[in-house]
C-alpha cells in the first residue's frame, strides 16, 4: 500500500522493522522504487532480497532489469539475468 502510494520512506521502514521479511514485501518495494525513479535503491533491495534467502518472482525481474538499464549497469544486469535463469530453473525442478 505504501509503495503504490509513493510513500517509499514508510514502506522501507516497514521492511526494516519486519523480523522475518518475505518476498511480497520486497517485491512491492522494488516495484515502488523502480516506478518512482530510484533505481539504485531498487538494485540494493534486490541484493538484500537474496541476502535474506528470498527468491524473486517473475514480477521482480523486469523492474530490476529496467533499473539496470537506467543506471547503465551492464555487470549488474548480467547478474540479474543469471539470477533469473537460476530461479526459473529451480522452480522447474
């Protein structure tokens, strides 16, 4: 709700104070930061998501890749692409 209304500060606080963050919360924040033009924050959230052992959904990857293009980060884009392939492969098993 906070991400969709553009209140990314409160949404980020919610994430920081959630004892066991979950994928949906990260996805909402990634979407919000990508839509409201904070691509660096989007990429940081993507990294944090993996740090917490959470897998992104099909919903996550297009927004993160868009942000890679926005900041012209080819290496991070390659990293995201490899994670996308890895996640899809693990879901097929």
